[in-house]
C-alpha cells in the first residue's frame, strides 16, 4: 500500500514528534555539558516561579518580569577587576547559575550548574549624544533577557566622560527584591578586595522543599 491513511499519518507524526523531542533534549544536554559544566542539583520551581512562567508562556512578548538596575560609579574603575567581582558573585550565588528546562511531560524544573556563562559587556560612550547611545545599549540588554533561551542574567559596564555605570539586567524569576541588594553588596565587597558576606547563602532548594 503506497498511500497514507489518516491513522497512518497520525501514528507517524506522533512517533516522529517524540523522536524530535528526544533529539532536542539530547542536544540540550550536550550544550549544558560543553558550555555550562556539571549539574550540581535539580529541583522544582517554587509556586511564585510557576506563576511567572505561566504568564510568560501565555504572553511571550511580555516584558513584565524583566528587571534592569543602573548604578552610577564616580571616579576611576578597574574594569577587569569589576568583571572578576561579578564572576565571583555568580560563583557564590547558585540562583545566578540556574538553567530552566522542561521534561517530556512539559513540567519545568531548574538545574544548578557548576558554571554558567554570564555576559559582561563593556562600552565606551564617546559620542556627543551619549544619552541616546546609552538608551540604545540599555534597550539591547533588556531585550536579550529571554527565559526560553535561558538568557536570564547579564551585566553592562559603560564608561562616559563623567563616570561609569554598571547596568544589571536579569529575569525576576531568578530572585526577589530582597536578594538584589545582597548580590550588589557582594560585587562591591569582591571589587574592594574583601571577602563577601561570611555567611554562605541559603541554598535556594530550601525555599522549594
């Protein structure tokens, strides 16, 4: 029989769909191993995270849960030192090394990675209309936050004639307002050559269990 019936097509489509899903999951796992390092822990989303994720999936174009904070830094700044301070802070706080993934049943969970790529861009504003240029840079950083691609946390260091700016853009699904100040405080302490807060941060898993 050289012809497909409706049932044949449905059976083939279903079988092929699962094959494609397996291939995607396999490739995703390869990417995590190559670029994100070892998975240290895995756990479910909190109820708040589930609520955010639901709204994101319903309205993919919504920017409701994106957060962008700008910090003005007066005087000279050692850019390389600031980058290292940021990376040390990411290393300390496991929530900044979170990777979201769904299983075959469509249920999401979060993996804590040993290492995760954190973009830290540097720009030097030399144009006369530097404010316009700064607005474009901030808009670009904002648009890069995308939970479907696990682009959840990024930094931009901007140098202008007057001062420096540290622009931190991230997805609210990673943390609440209480945690923002802790992250910034740790970055500042690491930059100043001090150890960050001596207390180890409470593992995020404790909030889930």
